């Protein structure tokens, strides 16, 4: 296949064939003198090979390998510099996208002589003067100019476009009244949703149904607790045979026993034994104080007072409570009806032929302060056949 290794390109241009293998030989064989190539810078044809231009005219260029037949593409791009491994490439400055807004960086427009390569400071709106009278002079700032009227470079900046005007509805929405109405509307919407069972008071909790049942059980529990814990006002019964009795020591020694006609008065100690009924109470009943006042049943004049002090009685029982009384009364003279009633009831039995003294009639009012109840509770009773707790001597007034 020696023919395949030979080049047939030269025969296209009219050259003669040779038996020399240009690819196998180290050096091309010498050609005949006087035959030169017309225009070719390629060594493919060899030094003694002639182009196709020799067949027609040596002075006419052809469309072969001719430098004039190529289109001129302009400036050839230089070879780019590629740094090696040991040499760092120079860092390129980062592009500042805010340079136009910050009035920084170079100006790329050269129209009207405005182009420069640096930052130009915007003049201050307040003029500066050495004597401090800048506010009385020109209102236009002048930087670096002696005469404000001298023309100079004017800096042009980009002002962002103004947005649309506020509408009346938007202005009203920013007022306190509108915000308050919006809050009230939101509250009304939430209330309607809660009544419909669509939401709860605390997120998804405490819906209308759950809240109703919760309030019902709470009310029932509170009612049950109060039914057992709230104290009840007890009832009182007096000893029908002896409502008033002589006082016991040491109370009887603190009050003198005396009846006097001039001036008309009396004073003596006594006590009253009462039976309390606490059957309606489930817890022990505590009295801060029981204050008793005795009035004459005929004249309604106060004749005695007494206090028990703090005491506690058991629940669902019939305890006895003793109320000490201090009988004391002052009248104008011995003809006073109240003084006469109690004087005759307290005289000695020997004075009367039947040995029976007249009964004393009185009305008892009790004011109780009970722990667990607000205010005072009062109760009263009347006695029409009571006996005086003391007995005067025969030589009494």
C-alpha cells in the first residue's frame, strides 16, 4: 500500500508525480531549478513543488493558500496572562452596587465635562462661614468657591420616585379611633365564634360546651362546700323556771349590790344561763362575742348589759352558755316606774304575806359576732315571770 502513503495534493495544482515518498524520506529531494512557488507559506508542497498558479499566470493570485484571500478580522487578541502556581493573580475590585446611591466611585459619563474618577462630596445644605453669620447670607451652599455667583460643577444625584399619595381610608386606618374599632370588631368576631363553638377561650381549650359544664360543676362543688362550711345562727332558749340567777365569783365581787332612793338608782350583779341549739351546723361554731342587753318590758328602759367574750361551742349539740349581766340604772327620784318595778321585785320575801315577790318582766336582745359570717346577727326573747337574782335585806330602803 505504498500508493496510500503518497500525497496526491500536488497533482491538483498540475505538478508532476514523482516516485519519492515525502513521508518516508527524511529530506525532500531537490527539484529542478527555475521553478518557484507563486504564493504559499506552507512547507507542505516542498521547496521544488509548483502551485496551480504556474499553469495560468505567475502574476495572478489564486484562491489557494494566499494570505490576501482571508477576511481581515481586526485586532488580534493578545495572549491572556495566566499566573503560575507560585504567583498569585491580582485581586479584582468588587463591584459596589450601592455606589450610585452613596455618591461614591467613578463617574462613567463624560457629558458636559462631568466625568471624573473619584468621589465628589455633596455640599451641606447649611452654609458655613468663619464669622458665624452664614444664616444671614446665601442659603445655597458653596464649597470651594469664593463667590457664590461663580458657576461651577453641579452634582446630579438620582432621587427615588415618590410613591402614590395616601388615601383618606388609609389615613383613617392609622388613627387611634380606627385601631380601637378594629380591636372591638376582632373581639366581637371572636365572641361570636366562641358562642357558635368554633373556638375556645384559650386556643382550642374552654369551648362553649366545655365552659358551660365546667362552670356547672364548679358551682355545684362550691354550693356543696358552702353548705357544710357556712355557719348557721343558733337558736337560744332560756330557763323558764329561773331565767335570772345570782352571779358567781369572781364576777359577783366586781359589782356592788345597792339600791338607793336619793338619788334613785340601783346596781347589782347577775347572770343568765342560755341553751344554744347548733343542730344545723356541721362544724364547731365560734363566737367572737355575744353581747346581751336587758330592757324593762313595761318602760323599755335599758337596765343591764353583759358580754361573753370569745367562745367555741360544738356542732349539732345543745350547749349551755352563761351570760354575765351588770344591772345598773339611774332615775330622777324613787317614783320612777322602772326603779319601782325592780325595787319591788328584789325586796325581801318576808315583807310579803304570801312570801312571793312580784315577778320582774324584761326583754333580752342578743347581738352575736360569729366567725365566718359578715356583720352581726341578733336575736331577742321576752320574759314575763322572772325572779330578781338578788334579795334585799329587811332594813333596806
